[in-house]
């Protein structure tokens, strides 16, 4: 199953905020928990695609920014991904969505910074 979400953006491009990313990821996990069978384990992965116009910052700054540092031009990579390294019980996915999402968002932000 794949769940997509568009990051918040303004005229200077999309903005990566780890808190917002965690909330979006948790929502995706809750959707998955509703649609997937609760038996068995679920392997989780997250990724950012099209990072050519993506910068890191707070969503509170949207619409007020006057400059942005575009990561894609600095690193050259079009994506940053956290591969499915761990599995969680499907029955726990919904209940643990916030905690799992924070971990995945933090790992993805670190990956975004290094790519």
C-alpha cells in the first residue's frame, strides 16, 4: 500500500518541516491501519520525491519567506528515502502511529540532509 501527501508550499517552493512530516506520516499510517488486515507484520518506508525545489524550515514561515535554500541544487539527488528496515505488527499500527511516524520523519529528515 502506498499513501502520498503533498508537502506545504508557497511561491518559493515546498517546505520540509519535521513536525509536519511526522503528522502527515501518522495520518498515512492510520489510513493504512484501517485498510490493511490486522494480522501479520507491516514493513514501513517513507520517501521524498522531487526534492529539486524543497527546502527545510517551519511551516509557520510559509507565505512570509523572502529566501529559500533549495536542497536539490546542493546535493543533486531527486529523492531521499528510508527503506523498509523494520516491521511492526499490523494490529499495532493504528495505536502506535504517532510514535512510529515521529521516528520515520526524523530518519527521513536525516536522510534528506545527507543525500
